[in-house]
C-alpha cells in the first residue's frame, strides 16, 4: 500500500466531502431507466491477490487491537476503509487513463477493449448497489 496515503490519515469523511467538479467536467445526461442485461458479468477481483492479503492482514490487526483500544481501532478501521476506497478509485482511474492515452495518440481503441472496460465498470457498479 502507498505509504503516502497512510501518512495523510484519509477518512471516509474525506472521500464523502462535497467538492465542486473541475470546470472542464460536464454533467452527464442524468439517470436512465435500468435495463436488464442479457449477460451477467462475472465478478472479477478488484485488487491483486497480494494487495487483498495486505488489506485483510491490516484489518485483522485492527480487529485484534479492539480489545485493548476500541476507539483507536474504529479510527484505524475508518482509515483503512478510506484507503481501500481511494485505491479502488486509483485502479479505475489508471484504466481510464490508459484508454485516454490511446485516444490522445490518435489510436483507435478497439471496440473489444471498450467493451471489456465497460463490463468492468458495470460489474463494479452492480456490486456497489448490491452492498
């Protein structure tokens, strides 16, 4: 995990803070009616196995520490959840940057690459709504 992120003591409140969108970002068209998909995407892991193990090990340490320092454990738990959410946003931003870099160089991104990217977003979106 990125040491810089740990030093900043990110919280879920930081992630939920309302910030104005950048000036060059235009709002989307608004909500559309939900359609049932013909194919159900498989839920692919959001993190590498090693990164998942690191997050779980950190959670286990936080949970074990609850007996001696409950308040500190809750604060650490909040920080870990915020770091996981931030890392997740970074993963999707990296994926989007790769596609945008191809577009920026004038390369045609294959429809298959775009389909795979959209499926990942859809899978994640569906997983978020099912929580």
